[in-house]
């Protein structure tokens, strides 16, 4: 036998084989979270003849008009000014308030209280020369059902605008 020669070039690739049968369907995955959107809106309205509109230090803002009920997720006690947030979730709170002047100083604050714990203060710097409309947007994380929420004036006493019918509005949007 003689010397072996060099290796030759690779030949052409052959045709693709037949496609196999489809395998069995896998198990169903876990169900994703069930999400819903909840909303509510309340306003604080005054008749034009009611000109005394003072918010004293320590008082709860008490809205007197239900624009859109959030029942059963968000309910409101018109007498006590306390909201009940009945589902766990994240809630965006938008507060508009029109203030005219301070009774004492030029500073006040609106404090959000959830289940007796303060978690944010929205500061108001008052200008006695003209009314100011403040808009605050905050997010709260409600971790237990049937939570109580309220807005308290934790700063100096102040007056609400005496020319406007609607002096304050609070809106809730919740992803539950």
C-alpha cells in the first residue's frame, strides 16, 4: 500500500430531513395579578354668603360634596372627614386648595395621616396680598384593608378663599 493522499474538500450538504411531530403542550403558567383601577373625588364648597372660612391648626379638612363616589373601595365620612380605603394598593392623591391668608404667620402645612401615622406634609407659604391655589400630588401605599386616611392642618391657621364656591378638591386614583 502506498502513501495516503491529502484530504479532499467537503462535499455538498444533503437535503433537510422531514419535520418531526409537535411535542405535548406544557403546563399552564401561574395566573398574573388581578389589577383594578379605583377612583373617587370630593370637594369642599361654600355658599357665597359664608365668608368665615378658617382652617385652624390641628383641624381635619372636611369635604362636604361627593363628586364621584369610590364606593366600595374608597368611602368617606362627611361628618368626621375621614376616608376609608378598603383595599390594599397604591393610591395617587391629588389635592387642590385655594388659600387667602394666614391667621398668624406665613407658613402652614397639610399633613396626610394614614392609620394614625403621618407620612407627608405639603407646605403652604401664605401671601396675605392675594389668594393662591395650591395643587399637590402624592402617592400612598396602603398595606392593609380598611385603612383610615385624613388630611390635617398641621401648620398655622389659615383662611380659605372667600370669593370661590369650590375652595378645595381631593381626587383619589388607586391601582388595587
